C-alpha cells in the first residue's frame, strides 16, 4: 500500500517531466519544427532548466485577491487528482495496488470531480475577469462531460460486474478465475481463458467497446481541459484562463495536476478497455507468449511485467491525446455543449442498453 | 474511536464556520468541507457507496452550482438585506425548533445494543452489492417511482432551456 503511494507520487512527478518534453517534441515534429534543442543533447535538459526557473520565481499574490483561497486552490486541484490514483492497480498482485476498496472506479469519478472546486476557487479568488471566465468555462465543461464519461464507465462495469478496478483488470486475461469465451459469449463455445492476450481484453470481449472507447476518450479529453476542449485556458481569448494570476511553484502545481490528470484518465481507459496490465500477446499452441510476458502475480518479475505493460499502454494513450491536441482546432462553447448533450450522451445511453443485452448473452 | 472524535470535532467546527463566516463563498466552501467530513463518517461505518455518492452529488455537483450562482452575483452591490433583527429572530426560532425536535427524537430512539443483535452484525451492509439487492428487490416500486420523478424533472429542465422559435442561438 505504501509502496503504491510512493510509486504514484514518483510517477506523477516523472510524468510531468516526460510529458512536457515529449509534448514539445511531438508538437514540433507535427509542425515541422525541431522543438527544444539548446539545453543538453536534443534539448533533454530543457525541462529541468524550466523547472529550476519555476522554483526560483516569486510566488506573487495579487493585491485584491482572496489570499487564503488563492494560495490553497492549486493544492486542492493537486490533491483531487492525486487521490484518484489511490484505487488504480498499477500491476497484478498486491504490491502495486493502493486501495482495495470495493467501490473502486466510482470513488475515482467522485474524487476527481472535486477538481472543479479547486478550479472555481482559483478562478474566483484571483479577482481577475479572465480567470473567472476561465473557471466558469472549465466548470461548465467538466460537469457536462462527466455524464458521457460516467455512462461509458457504467457500460464496462455492467460487463465486468464489479466496481473494483483490480477485479476488472484480472478478468481480462489468463489470471481470471472465471472462464473467458470469445466475444464473451458462452454459447459460441470457444473457450479462450487459457489463450489470454488481446482476445480476452474488454474491447474484444464486447466488440462494440471500441466505439465506446472513442466516447470515453473524447469525454476524458474534456475532463483534462486538453485541446480541442481547452476553452477554459484559451490563450488567444483569456490570457491563461483560471491560472492567469499564478506564478512560480503554484503554477507548476497546476501544471503538474493537469499532466497527472492526463495520465490518470489514460490509466483508467487502459484498465477499463485495453486489458489493463496484461500483455497483448496470446498463447498460441506451445508458444506460451501470454505466460512468458505476464509472469506470475505476486512475484517481483510478474509485478514488473504488469507495470511495464500498463505504463506502455497508458503512454500510448497520452501520445494519442497529444496528437489530437496538435491536430484539431479548439471548439466553440456552443459546439462543445452540442457535442456532449446531443451526440455523446445519447450515444453512451445506447451503449448502456447494448451492454445490458450483451451481458445477458454472456451468461 | 479516537479518529472518530477527531472527525466529529472537525465536522462540527466546519459546520459552525458555515454559519459564522461573513463571506458567502467561504461559507459554501466550508459546507463542502463539512460534506467531506460526513463522507469520512460514512467510510468509518463501511458505507462506501454512500461515501462516493455524497461526494459526487453534494460536493461535486450541488455545491458547485451554489458556488457558480454566488460567484455570478456582485457581492459588494448585492449585499443581502437579511440582516434585520426580525430575520435574525426568525432564524434563531427555526434553528432552535429543529434542535429541540432532533434532541427529542434522539432521546426517544432505542439504539439496538450489540448483544441484542445476537452478537453479530453484517459488515458488508453498506456495500454496493447489498444495497443493489435491497433496492431492486425490497424497494423496487419506490425506486422506479423516484426514477420517474427524476425523468420528469429532466424533461422539465430541457423544456425550460429550449430555444424559442425565432430566438438567436448566440
């Protein structure tokens, strides 16, 4: 439990370094630039130089700001995101699992929504109209997009019959205690519980989940305030949105939470849809690829292997988020609301019905 | 047990601060904190589902709406004129009556002793699974009626927010 706490803290801190560097390099690649090149080989030390600069900066509080709220808001944002990591199983077995609470994913959705209060506090206490605008937009967006996000999580929960993320993970591969059948349907008679790999992932057990993942992905982008849903911090209109007035360490904390949130929703997507910490390779005859690449749960090797697969898949999702950010233009407010209420929400309700039918077929 | 005392003291303190703080925004934030403390009590009672629901509904949604509305108001210009002695008196009477009722109810209630329950109790009562069993078996009709109520409220909200014919979109 405490190992998981330390690993998660380390993960968030490393993530912001890796995330910012790769984001700058990827955006540069997509726009046919070079990106950071000056500090260190390939600009590898650029992010450390930036961090050093941020740490040295003065912590400015505007004169007319609500001082207490202004100072505490970034901490609340960070705590809300960090608390979300508590229920994420980082690998098979028990070493890297924080909380074993039955409530799992529901707790995660609940605690992450506290993020909104931090955003509102930051925006309001700055006593700056751009900050307030940013906070208002952020809250309107996050509250609306929580609905398709919650509904898409609900579909997965209906299929796996559990809220516990470790339980949902274990079901999607060779360590599952119940049998796994092709497409999840028992009457097809093709038992794949020993095959594992990609054939037992949720996205394969319930083939429509690929389309559901697209909904989940869009909603999760909006939850992280990432482009094309970054109207809360739209630089061209609002200076910097809710964090306009922040500087130095507190600004870094807000940034840390933003990148932490990206990683958190990527983890969640991987765990719910893409086989969690299982490797993608199936057992084929005597070539026991799944057995070799997964190891045994509760051993050091198995834990490390699971951790590696989860991280690898999660960073693939993070890459996808960056790709989307540097490809699509920002949405207008009315387009944003149109997308969530008239497209994503009805579609995810449809998926809830479909998942219910599929669950009946699975028994 | 010690943790319970600490949490209870924290809950009462933050609840008091809701009433005592001058700034409405601070009041709402203290209220959010109070809800978190109450969620902590739910965790101690092993009612995990209620804990998450309490956070997601109250702290995450309703309180955010409160904050939203209060932030929209210009507090310096729209100072609430509810500071007259009459309203203070009315508030005191209302609160006092509620307190008397609650104390009377608590005094009348018979709390079952551990020994009266046959020396055993189910720690899993508050879990999602058991709650679902109870809701969908014993209380199915009320549950469905509540869902219809919510549906009607939702339709009403959509009707209110609907664009009138000829009105501009933006």
